[in-house]
C-alpha cells in the first residue's frame, strides 16, 4: 500500500518590498494615532470640563457698606462658562449684615418659585410680590409659602472689594441646594 500523497502548499517568502510596505503602514498608523490624541482631547474638553463655572463678581467697595443700616440692592455682572459657551448677565443681590455684623450677600431669587424678592423700607423687611413670602433684613423667613430663608451667596474680599459668587439654588425645598 502506497503512502497518502502529500500536497505541497506554496508559502510566499516575505520579500524585502513587502516588509517595507508593512513597516510603512505601521509608521503611518502610529503617526495617525499620535496626531489624533490632541484632537480627541480638544473635542472632548467640554464634556470633561467642570460645567457652569461661575466667576467672582464685583459688588462694590467694602467701604461703601461700612455704615449699612439696612439691606441695599446691587446689580452685579455674572460671567458663567459652560463648556464652550460663555454667558454674561446682570443679577440683583442685596448686601446686608448678619446678626453678628458680618457683610452678607443675599440672592433676590425667592426660594419658593423664583420671583424677585424686594426690599420694603416701610415694613423693614423683604417681600415677595408673587405669593407674599416675607423675610427679615438678614434674609430669615417671617411668613408665607417660602420653604427656607433667602439664599446667602459666597463672598470674599479682594483688594477692598466685596466679591460675590452668584449661584442658583433649588426652589421648593427646605435645604439650600446649589443647582447652577
Ligand atoms: S415665588 Fe416668592 S412667595 Fe412664591
């Protein structure tokens, strides 16, 4: 009995030209990856960046508030950066003094449903025109449907200026929760 016939399979020998082609392809792919990394990082920056970065706003010279006897209204310019988008808007705040005599800045946004709270000299207190929530000069609540006191904003003093970090807080909740 004769042994089974073995088929010969031709295996192409790597040539110098195919080796160079393979090396060139590898280099091109490597260069493509290296170049795409900064591009991908650039495109993904808005997703990775902290959303809604709020810059500090100037509320005026600290000396202007030295003899404060009641809350004063100020319009501050607020710059917000959200990814690629930058918005600048004016917001109303009240500069007041806490019970311990420290300068405080109150947001004019009512913690009930967001109407603009106003200072009433005649009542020596704040009042919301929408559903009549009322607050003391330091922002603590005296009546109406608002679930908490007026919101205090973060402050710092830089070169004699009172700086404010404007933020939005969740409405209709008893605790102060930042949402923007
Ligand atoms: S929005 Fe201010 S009391 Fe309702």
